[in-house]
C-alpha cells in the first residue's frame, strides 16, 4: 500500500534511554504463551547450535571452533574428541603496529586537484602517497596477538563414538561430548562475565574415569594462508607446572611488556602429577580448570593471580549460574524465531543451503549466532568489535583490523534495531579522544580545517594508518561515523551524549566539508579528490581503472546525511544552525543514472559505470542512510534495485560483507525473494561449518568473490543479521513497517522487542499454521506511530484500544508506556507431514 512520504518527515522526538530492564515490557508475557510444553522446549533448543563433526579447516582449525567470551577474554575450543585445543585470547593484546607522525604534504593538494580536473586520474592518485613516502611515512596497522593454547590429550582404552559439539548461545557455554564404551565424556567451557575467567570442566557419566595430559604453549605457527608472510614468534616464553597451577608468560616484542595466563587445575578423585613440561591426571571423576589472563610483569601477576584463583571457592555450576544470568540478559534483549518445527543440526541446514535452498531455520540460527558473537566480543569498556573478534589464532591475520570506510559503521547497525545498543555511546570515546590527530589529518593531507578520520588508524592514535590509495584519499569516514552515532541517538534518546560529545564532533566534520567541497559557477558542489566507492586493498584488482577521481556519489551522500542530521540535531537541542550548512546542502547533486539504468559511481564525470570494486558504497542511501526506502517513489526504487542487481550479477565484485549489504538493500526495498537469494549467496560462498563467515568464496564456486586469501570476517555475520532484521521490521521516524520483506513460504515468523526511533519497541508473530497474526507496539511516552502491516491483514479480532483500526495502514496513538496489542485472523494452512 502506498504510504505518503511525509510520514518520515516529523521532527525528531527523543525518548528517554531505555534500560535493559525497561525493554522487557508487558507484551512479553502476551507473546510468551505457548500451546504446550513441547513448544517451550523448542524455544530453548533454538538457541543452541549443534554439530556432529569437528573443525576441519586444515592448518587453521581455530576458524571452525566453538567461540566463547566475555568481551575481554576469548576462548576458542577447536580440537577433536581426544585431542582438545582451547585457544585463550586477551582483548588488549596487539602487536606489529607502527605509528609515525603524519607529515605535512598539503602543498601537493593543488597538484592533485589540477590533475583530476584534467582527467589525469592515475597520475593524480599517486601524488599524495608518493609525497608521504618521500617523507618516510610508513605506518602499519596492528594485528591481534593470540595469547596461548591449553591442550588436552585424553587417554582411553577404546575408540570413541557419538561425537557432538554444542554451543549454547543463551548461556554462553561450549560443550564437546563423546562416548567410549558405556561412558559419556563431556567438556563444558564458558568465559565468565562475573568472575572474568575461563571456566572449563571435564566430567563423565558412566564407569570410566578421566585420564589426560595437560599442556600450555604458544599457538602453533601454522598459517596456511598468511597473505603478508609469517611473522616472528613472540619470545621470552616460560611455562611452569606445579601441583595445582600452570603459569604461562611471553613477551610482546612491540611493547616489551609481559603477557600470559595462570590456570588453576582442580581434579575430583584420582591423582595429578606435575612434570617439567606437563600435568598428568589419572582416573579423576571430574576436573575443573579456571584461567585468568594478564598483561604486565609476569612475576607480579603470577603471584597475584595465584592468590585470586586460590580464593575462588565456587564450583562450576554456581559460577555458570551467575555468568549465565548476565549473559542471557544481553542475548535475549530481542528475539527472532523463524521456525516452530523440529530443530536440526547445523550441518543439515548448511547442506540444504549448498543446494540453493536457504531455510528460515538457518537464517534464525545465523541471526542468533551474530547476537551471540556480539555479546561475547564486547563489554562495557567501549572496545570495538573486530573482524576476528576475540578468537583469532594466527600471528598476522589478513584483514583483521577494523576499518572506518563503512565496515565498522555498517556492522554495528544491527545492534540498534536489535536492542543491543546500551553502552554504544562509550565506543565513541575511540574517536572523541583523537580529535587533535583528526585535525592534523585534515590540515596536513587536505589543507582544510575540521577533522578527517582515517580509514585505518595507526595504533593508539587517530593518525593515518595506511598509505593505500583509497585509504589516503577517502575523507568520508568521519561523516559516516557521525551518521551512525546520530542513528544511535534517535533510537536510544541519549540527548546528553548528543549535546556533549556528538554535536561538537559533527560540527568539526561539517567545517571540513565547508573548506573541502567547492561550489562551481553553476552552483553545483564538487569534491576533488574523491575516491571510487570501494574498500581498502582492492585497488590491485582494477588493472588501470582509477581509484581517485571527482564527485563520488558516496561522498555526496555522506555529506548530505551529515548536514541534514546536524541541522535536525541543532533544532532539537535549541542550538543555532549555521547558514553555511544549509547553503552547502542545497548545492549537493543527486544521484545520476548511467546508460545501463544503474547508478553512476561518479556524478558529472566522464568515468563510466564499472562496479568492479567490492564495496557497495554507491548504494549507501538504500542500506545505511534513510534517503531510499519503502517510502520512495517507483523510479527511485527501480534505480537502486537495478544497481543492486548489477552488483550481484558480478560475483567477482562481491564478498560476504557486501553481499549481505546487498541483501539489506533488497530488504529495504521490500523485495523478499531477492533478499533471500543474496543471503543464500553469502551462506553458499563463505560460511564455514561453525557458521563463521569468511571474506569470500575460497573454493572457486562462483559465489561471493574468489581467491585463496579468505580470512575470517565476523563483521559479515553482523551485517547478515541486520539484513534479517530489515526483512522483519523497517522504521523511519514515526513510520513502522512490520514484515516488509518476509517470503510467502516462511510460515512461522516471530520477533520481539526490536527497537525503533523515538523509543518505540515492536514485537510481532505471524503463524500461518494457526491462522494468526499479532503485533505489539510500545513506547516510553505519548507518541503517534504510522503502522504498516502486511497486505493480508484486514481488521483485528482483538485489541486493547477503544477503536479498532481499519485496513493494514493506520495511525496508532501510544500513551506513555502502555503497549498497544492487536490480533488478526489470517489465512490458515496445514502443516506438512515430515
């Protein structure tokens, strides 16, 4: 149904920030009613991932392990039945970075501008990198440093059977089990959010006993695909074993600081003997291992952590109960269920996807896995989630550093609607503290005032961290960050953050654009230099095609969103609006269409449409910005669909991250089948058997790029989750659309507690088997919502408001925190026999 565009034009009305407890509004009880106990049991199982095969990736099996974490410590369980490996990591460990002062090369900017205007693009894009190199500027991003491995060798008198791995995402527990004879052996691990420790239990059920050898060492130097060469191993390694503790330490050659961990081993029954290089445990009934990590003087930390571990008297179950209460609250802040049938193991679901059939059950598990990764990989210290999270096992992992050319901003989008935004304001400190460096970047590279956030930041600074052509010339990262955090403010209602931190930063970014964007004699804005929308490091693929030209549509859209948001924020806070912002806004050109009907990458440019780069920056307004959505007119929708189709038709110009972005574009346009097809491409081309996504299709299947270098990219998991959310709910201002892109053959779809602008929260269920549709809308204050429901919805059979709404598109007046609940009858279908 057509919805007038002015539904999105209402002024921004900020809500009071929602606390985790406030999110659990009264409608949860309404939605929680189940038909029988079996359904309740299923809901629990749907939060688990079950595997019947061990990690298989030769050389880097850590990729396919079971991940656990508390935001600071990560544990990766990736061995087999009798040979177990547990990789332990600490979020503060990085190395191999190099930071140097950004030299002033602004004197060459006029040369760059002249060359671009003369059409000498390839010459122009070399000027700044060459000038930086001439002044010996050679920064390098830092890489995560894996800490250590805890290895177990289990000794049995017979072969194993019944191997199984399970990841309990709701509690944050990784479990491995198998049988030997009549005894079942079980290993459970979690990383406690309350005790800040890895807690690992070996147990058994039967007459057999636990006998094993335990060692701790550096992760193996096996980098089957290390793009930039294998680096030196950490030095200063010491491991000491005594009757109860194992102490490991090494030295970070970047900082000279010690790092390591202390393990406390407590067997129940049997014997334990310490040797020079191992612990031997024989005939135990149970073994409890608790691990704490450190960075600092090894002797001092060994003594401190031994005392701390010795004072921990609680058993596994009590520690798990305390941890799970905190973890589950974060994980369950929103819910998605796309299946009410029998639960399947992951391998079965992936096999279906390989045949081109992406089941909703797999979409649900991938969505929940993304939530699980985000919970395990973040905490309240403001550290940003990175492409390898807390689970990297390589010494120089390719593409492991976070970039700000849209990667960070887009991957974090799902946390907003997914009701995981609490504490996101703290992540802004990663940028706010480097404003001085950002001002230097703007002045020394672009000869402008204001701030420039680099695509890659040098370690512990805001300085330029690369001399890659795209990384040097892309100036839109700061605007992209502002646009993300402004969306956070609209959802959370955190006006204190807006006034004190974000607004001053936005003004600095606007000041850069005032200096950098030139308005020609015709009144049209020009941005020179302006790089091709792409990503760092892809320039080598283009074989002579210029990366830098003028008037990239991505640059214009980022500037447009920044200035629009800045004006709106000032009006909301009662702050004076700078007339220069409005003037510049009026000069920004709109997207243009090429001869093939797709969008031009550069406005008013002689460069033709190519789309050989991986990035989908050209489509920014249809997945990140709010310029193109379900409210757009038909011509605009067609332009963005045509462009997305053009991108998807070239698998070589895709990877997991950007194919998931294409799915978000299709969902934003209300195209259900195209959304599922793009998500299926991601699964077929890049998902490993533990649901971790890699950068691209390493197998040469013609889906999501190709090539042997295919690093772990957990940010792709987050973007996949955002696409699923966009299928279920779209919101813009006071407009809310429920199930805008759900396929007709998804017969059971449910979500709860998804967050919209202005503090509005939405839950909905579509159950074709019962012939029932329910929706619940709640807020924190009086507010009018424009609610769009699916076309099959007509008149509610039950509601808790005085006047029943007519049709599927209407206004809802929310009163305070009272939830509006509507129930509809819809066409009912019979469940197929399986």
